[in-house]
């Protein structure tokens, strides 16, 4: 419960703070004065989001209550409010241990890995060789280009080593630039 309203939130361990869209703020929480906040927030693609401000809200979970900061964002698309790490650290201090202990999803529990063991073997390179695939696009299809995700400095060597290994195994083929060829959709 946030300020006596049952507002459904999505737990997002990748979000450093908890956020709500301006439309939801206006619907449920406009009675709380918003404070200007200069926090710079970015989405996973690196694009900045428009932080309108922040509010302090009363949060109640399992008969425990806290006064926590909630950031209000504006944008073209509404979204489910996100419960980020700033709230998780307060409301469920052990969350990192709990998340780390999750070993598999329920849907994978019944999967017969032994039957398909060669597909999941780390020593077996299951790359499909000597096969060419063709993809035909409609005239309305267009490529979407985005800048690459930044690799944290501490992981760069491991990433470079893995990419080099995958190139040697033939899983990846290095290219100098993307292709702009389009297949003829009338074939």
C-alpha cells in the first residue's frame, strides 16, 4: 500500500530507485507535494528519462511501514510503477541473498535436460554449419539501430576473450559494418 492506495508495482532489481509515471502520480498521489529533484536517470539503452520530481510516501507492506522516496517520471508511454533497489534495501534487506538462491524457474523443473544433453553441453559446439538462411522482409520492414550497451570496465577483458573464443569456434563472424542489403520480398 502506498498512501492507503493499492498500487501494483513491478519489482525491478535493475532499477536503482522506485519510480512512478506522472499520470499515476496525478491519479493517486497528487495530494503529496512534489519536490524538485535533479537526479539523472537512464533506461537500459542509455537514454535519459524526464524526472519531474520526487515525493515522500508512506509505504505499508506486511504490517510494516516506511516513509520512502518515489521518483515521478514523465514520458510519452505510461508504465507499471517500478519498485527499485532503494525500496528493496529498506523493505526486504535480504533480497540480494534471496534472488541469488533462485536456481531455476518452475517451467524448467520439468524439462528433460538429459534427453537433450548434447544441446546443453559446454564442451559441445552446437553451431549449425554449412547452412545458409535467408530472411525475406516486407517493404514496410526497417532496421532498428541502437548504440551498443556499454561494457563495465571490469568485465571488458572477459567479454573480449569470450568474443574471440566464439569467433574461433565459428559461432560469430566479425564484420566491419552492418549490411544494408534488403531481400526482395516478392520471391
